[in-house]
């Protein structure tokens, strides 16, 4: 359902930093914001939509500290950049988030708020104090590991989640912890936090499947999904309690498991704009990223627009063997209207690296998921690389 065009507010120039900033850049572009992308991949569509694209790739998929700080300092010196928004990737680099916030204003949750949300023991204690249902937690390996998962709060994407049995070296670091497994369907709640108030943007169902020996890799999301009113109310209340306790601002996401009895169990809080924002960007007349900026500034947030009919979804395509995306493959991917996160020609990839993302729209969740699967297989066939 189309909406009448409304006058567009003056353009604002922002820096958007993440491992992959494409979804943030896309939302900024749709809202008429001027985006400077700072990310690891430098994909074709990210660079096409951004006003400029600055590479900050470090080792592996990490962000390079010196490159990020230098880029933010240069943007601050220009005097026409309002600030920067942090996307995914800072979970593993919390100190870098704090350093970067001291260079250019961070438009989102403070580094201290993010640290509190990503400190497993303290966060579990907070959930208990607030009366929010969550899986049983342990900071140390359980005596009987059956039915437990080992996780890393300083990681994202589900790559770090694996069974606590058979007993194996769990790794080290402040983020390592253990969580009782809850059987059910993984979901997410995207919400706006502003001045001790929350506005639920939408609910989505997550696509989580095994990739090699990694059993819980996050692939994408489908939404909006219809959930019982009681579940929606419980998750909104959880979002409000966390907002008041942590001082959350702007876009945030809650991952939760809906068990067979229909009860939600909060798994984690993502104190930043999440990938699901690309499912709900039309929820606000001025765009979801503008709503994020208003919320961060303490300005009142209007109620969401009536939802468009239909369901949207996206799914990452992962490489199942090492290879290279040549110019012909990159051009073919770029020509597909349902494909995004398109690698630069000549990009080499290892097993398990993301190749691109496929998207779909439809009248139902089942139709969207079927279309995503078909398009994922099409990409694999076209690139002559076994993908999943």
C-alpha cells in the first residue's frame, strides 16, 4: 500500500560504521540522509548508495582501529558531519567503540551502556532483578553440560554458539558464558527507546541453521510476523524495563526464543540498530534511521505508520569453498534486483565467508522463505560454488 509523499527534512550527513554498513546506508539513502560508510567489505551497493565509502578492514572480519579512528577524526574536522552510528561488529571491540565515541559524537547507546548489556553475568542478574524470563545462566562450565550452550557475548551472528557437550576448549575472555538450551523458534523484537519510553517497530522470525560445525549460524530474518498479543505485550514490557534500567536510546533489538508452549525467553539484547531494520524501514514516514536520530536526541517519537501488506525477508549466502568473485559474477549479482551486499570484482573468499544477501517479498512467511531458498540456490549455481 503506497503512502502520499511528505516533505523531506533537510539532509543530514552521518558516518555509519560496521563490519557491513550496507543496511544502514540503504536506510539512510531512503530517508534522504547523506551517508559516509565505514566498513570492512566495501561492497558495490554500499559504495554506490553512500556519499563516500572508507575502508576500515583489519585482520579477518575485524575493524582496523587506526583506520576507523583516523576516518572519524577526518570527518569531525570537516565540521559538517553530525556524528556516527555504530552497527554490528563492535561486540568484539568494545574498547574501540569507547575510543571512537571520543573522536566523533556517537549517535546511539553510550559505550558504558553497551558494555553493561554485553557483560553476561551482570546482564543475567539484571534480567532476574527485572523479572524477565531468560534461560538459566552460568559463568562457569556446568557440572553436567547436557542441554547447555556455550556462547560469547562479545561476538555476533551465532558463529560462537555451540553445545557445551562434548566438552571442548570453550575459549577465553570476559564474554564466554553458558546458557541452558531452550527448544523453540528464534525471534527478534526491534524497538525504539527514547526518554524512558519504547515503541515496538516490529517482530521478525530469525533464520538460523548449521554451517559446517557451527550449529546456530544466523542467516537472516523474515517479518513482520504475527505473534500472540500476550507475547507482544511481554516483549514490549521487557524492552521498557531494559530501557529504564540501562538508559537505552534509539534503535535496539531483543533476540528471544518462543518455546513450544508459546512462552518467550529473552536470549540477548543488541543495543544498536540490527539487521532487521531493513524489514521495517517504511514503518516511519521519515525513515527508521531518522526516527533513531530523533530518539537519541530525546525528541518525541510518533507512532509507527500502518504496516504495508506483505512480508519481507533476507538471507545471507555463505561460501562453501574458497574462491573468487570475478567481474562477470559481480556484474550478474548486481543485475539481480533481489541481491545485495555485492562483492567488488576480484574479491576472494574462504569457506564460510558471506558471498552476498538475497531478498524476497510475498504474501506470507512461507512464500518468502521458499523464495529466499530458491534465490540462494540460484546464486550458488551461478557462481559455480557450493553454497548454503
